[in-house]
C-alpha cells in the first residue's frame, strides 16, 4: 500500500487499533457486569453463560472466514462490513429487553468482530514495511493484551456508574468515528481472489466453535465431566475433516502449505500460549479479588489499570528486543517473567491487601506477556505474501481466542473448589503454580520454534519455511 503516505499510515493504525480495542474489550468487559445484568434481565445461569459464550463462539469460529474474505473481496470492505455489524449489535445489546435479545445481539457482535479483526490486522501488515512494521505490530500487540485488562476496569466503572448498558453503548460512538474516517485514510483496494471456500469455512467454523464450547464446558464441569470429552473429540475430528477437504479444494480457505511454514506455526503457538496465560491471569485474579478479598466491581477494575499500562510497556520493550535480537530472546524472557509472576501469585493469602498480595506478581506477568504478544504477531505476519495476509491474520486471531478459552478452562478446573467457595485460597495457589509450570514449558518450546534472527527489515515480506 505504497499509496498511503507516512503520516496517513500512522493515523490509519490509530483508527484500526481503536476498533480492535473495542473487540478485545468486549471479551472481558461483560464479565464484571454479569451479576447486575442477571438481576435486571432476570437471567438464569444458562442464559448468563451464553451472554459470554455466544460472543466468543462466533468471534473465534468465524475468524478464518473473515481473514479469507479480506483476501478475496478486499480488506477495507471486509473491515467496514464487520465494523457496521459490530456497532449495530452493540447498540442492540445495550437496549436488550430480554435474555434472548441480549444473546442474539452478542452473537451478531461476535460475527462482526470476526470480520473486523483479521481484516484490520491484514491492513496493518500490508501497509507497513521494514522497521515500521515491527513498531506497528507492537502497537497492535499492546491492544491485544491491554484491551482485555481494560475491559475489567471499564466493566467496573460502567457498572458502578451510568449502568451496565454502557458496557455496550460505548462501542457505538467509536464505531461511527472509525467508520467515517477510515475510508479517507485507507484506499479501497481489490481482493486477490473472488472464490471463497464455503464448505471449508462451514467446517472450520463448526470445528473451532465446537472446540471453544468444549473448553468453556471444561471450565464448568471438568475435562471428563458431562459432554466435554465428546465436544473436544468432535472438534478435533472436524479439524481433521477440514484438512482433508482443504487438500482436495482448488482454492482452499487456508492453504495447508501456509500452516507448514515455521514462522506461521511459531507465531500461532506463541499467541496461543500468551493469550492463554494472560486471560487465565485475568480470570483468577478477578475471582480472587472479588470472592476472597471481597472487592467490589470498581475496586477490582482499578487493580487492573496498572496491569494494562504495564502490558503496554512490555510490548514496547518487546518491539526493541525483537528488532535488535530477534524473537527467540523475547519469548524466552517474556514467558520466563510470566512464570516468575505466577510463582508470586501462588502465595496469595486468605486475607490481605490486594495491592501487595496481587499486584507485584500480576505486573511482572503482564510485563513479560506483553513482549510475547509482539513476538507472536511479528513472527507470523512478517513472512507471508500480501494475498495471504488476511488468512494469516485470521489464523493468529483464532489462536488468540482458542488460547484465551483454553487458559481459563485450564485454571478453572484446577481452582474449582476455591471458585465454589469450599477452598478459599488453596485452589488459587494450585492454579497459579500450574500456570508457572506451563510458562516455563512454553519458554523452552517457543524459544526453539521461533526462527533465529531478527524479522526482515525489507520493503516487502520475506517468505520463510
């Protein structure tokens, strides 16, 4: 996109990042408001679960299709369609009069987000080149990490202030501003291919959605309880079917050769681990602060404010480390810091001050994981052709959602007794300890998998296998 001058590129990045911030915010912002929503709309437990799950299922399940559409019909067009759907659905969510209306609106929000997010990352990747691309992806990574933390803060602020409806209403003016300004900054462009593999898209959506729902159920019933094993097995089976279908399709949804590229595989592995550890951190700390230390929604949100800032610092440092030394040291140190933070959090007391009991470990983890998000995006996106940028964006965005759901399910089953109130602290300590072990394993695995050396600093993408 050489037609965009330098200043315009950075303004476009700001708008795209603002839209992505909304999308990531809505993953966590609703959780803090759920008790109030349940009371005012008279939601039962099943309806409450679907208020969160409907968004996650559609967001994660449709992102591969969203990325492929960005490549096929145009990045800006796909982004604006997704933004429009997301904004309208946000308005309807705030105006919801019943459980069914809210769940339907949240479903539409997820669909819009699945089009918006990979298209936006694809625009960023094809607009910036060389060192500027690494800086731009660093900003994008900061949004991915800090947006989830800010969601807890904003959820507390809106719930305690103007009302839970503003959790959704806040997206409307943002969507209108971004939608009106972005077409002036980013040219329309054309898609690279017109054909979209609808059978592959349907199978991929069903497979990813089934896996995400199975992971959500695992957090509630355990890995062997209820329908969880069948859902996870069905999801993995559908992924195998997806591979078979893609091999036989002339223009597949995802070219399997793309998945075999080491940088793409490494970037997705880093994203899976980073988002899993970060969202598990948010989930456990939020539960501990509210149910053990008895903080209200606003007080809990305020604890998350410095964490969001530190994640931004971590991504800035990560950009510098990646640019100078490459991705390997960034992921090794990043996951190493996440392990140190989890060890500190494993000592959380039955009573105490949140700022001293929780914040030190939380901040150290956030600093390290901010750097790993940078590595995930720069590693995966620096080695793809422009016509595969949307598909790769969809892959790494799907990894973000799968990782987040997996991380929460993983710690929820370990800390289940504490979450039910029968073991105030021991379950939290065990879950944080398990996170520390997972972070150490990820540090070793991803440091080996991420290609050695710095990402390319050329005017165009470099292709590596």
